[in-house]
C-alpha cells in the first residue's frame, strides 16, 4: 500500500495564506472598532436626547417659577406690611387729631384745656416734645371750636325779642351781635363805637386760622328777625392775649342802624347781680339776668378777670357783662362750664386801661367807681 505525501507549499501559496490571515484579523479589528463606535454614539445620543433635554428644561423652569413665586410673595408681603404700618400710623394720627378737635369743641378755653390734659394723661395723645403741655398751661390761650349740637339747639338765657320795645336792656342789646365765620356763628361781639366791635381774643384767632370771611350779624332777634350782616376788616385793630380781647373794625357803618353800648365802665363788686347779652349756640340774641347771675369771689379767676355764675354756653364768648343796677360795663365774658356754676369774664376796667383805642373813645366820667 502506497502512502500519500502532501506536496510542500510554494512561496506564493504561503504569501496568500498570510495575507488572508491578515485580512481576517483586520476584519475582526474593524468589527471591534465598529462596536465601540456604536456604543460611543449610543452614549452620546443618550446625553443629548431631546426628551431628556425637555424634561431637564421643564424641571429647571418649574424650579425657576417656584423661586420667582417665593420672591414675589415675599416682596408682596413686605410691601403689604409697609403699607399696613403706614396706614396704621396715618389712622393713629387721624384718631389723635379727632380727639384734640373734639376736646376743644367746648367754646370754653379752660374746659378745652382740661379735656386735652385728660387725654394726655390717659395716653390717647402723645406729647413727646412737651409742646402741648406747655401750650395748655396758659388755659386762656387754648383755642376752641363751637361745641357740637345734636337735636334741638341748647340755649342759655331768655330771648331779647321777648322783652318790651321800651325795655332798657333791649335798647342796650341793639349793639350786640353774632360773630360768624363762613356764615356760621361762633362767638358774640358788640359795638363800642359806630365802626368798632369788641370780642374775646380767641374768637378772632379762630377766625384767622379758618381763613373764612368774618362777619358781624346785628339785630338777630329771631328766625323772622335776622337783622343785618356786616363784613369785618381782615386786620384787627388790637388783639391782646393777656387781657383776652380783640378789637375789630366793622365795615358798612353799622352804627347808623344799631346803637353801640355806652362805655360806662367800672370795677365789679362781689355779690352784685349781672346781665349778660349773648348769642349762644348761634341762636338769636339772649339775655341772662336773674338772681343767680352774680359776681362771685375770685380766688380761681385768672389775672385781669372775675368769676360769675351767669348761665352761658358755647357762642357766648365775647359777650358784654353789665351790672344790673346801673348797666355799667363790668366785663367781657371769656369762658365757663356751661352750667352757670362758674364762668370767667375779663375786667372791662382793666381792658379799657390797656387799650389805647378804647382809652381814646372814653370820656373821663365813663370810668367810675362804685
């Protein structure tokens, strides 16, 4: 049996086999590279996938909205807090102002001062600088407003219109009128000459603060007899706080129709009966004259003043106070408690002595002693 022997490979065959082997290895290497590239591309695709990006953007937007909403809410709360504090401060100021206004709605400087003092002590009004306390220390200088009237007006005294035409008090009352600001009665004033009228100092000062037209209504005896209204010059002749009077010039020559009160002046005497002519609560001219209306001892009266017990209320400030016995001018009504238990009038003899103008109107015999 013959045995077959493989023929040896020639050089060309060996080279072909080697080349084939190299090609197979390159194919495998290319396949591996291709798989690596595919994996890398897959990773890149995952990183920049639109869905992922959309979710991330939505999440960032949501977080941004949350932060913006929080900041906006916080700013709104801060703004509301600031507005609330400002509103509270404004309302507090309004409340305190309303308290002061109500406190001085008495027509009486002394009573107004007591009211303000009470509100200070109770803590309703602050006075950090001490200006209010210093101001009310001089009670006569405290400004007042007419007291508030509810329902039917309260009046003091009897209507002058009820007196007989020939009654001496009615004749003297001709020169007594109502001081009005913007058409609203506030005080009483009276003619001391054909063109000059006398009233309380605070009545004119109140008018000056209001800056409304100031007039004098004379002959106002009833709703049917309203008299005549005269304008008052803006600049006063005299305003004297120490003696508590204001001397005003009246336009229109009122002395041609109404008779000034005769300037027969003397000092008051304790116990003597009085007559007070006044416009209370902006009502028709009234007269307070009874046995209870008297000069009383003056331990509490301020300087240049005397006390009396005549019934007067808001609007009576500036009224003439006369002696019932001889109709001499004793005082200028200044303040009271409204019940007639005490009232204060400034002494006419001292007012006349302090005023150059009044001194010029007086004759030596008109200042008398009793």
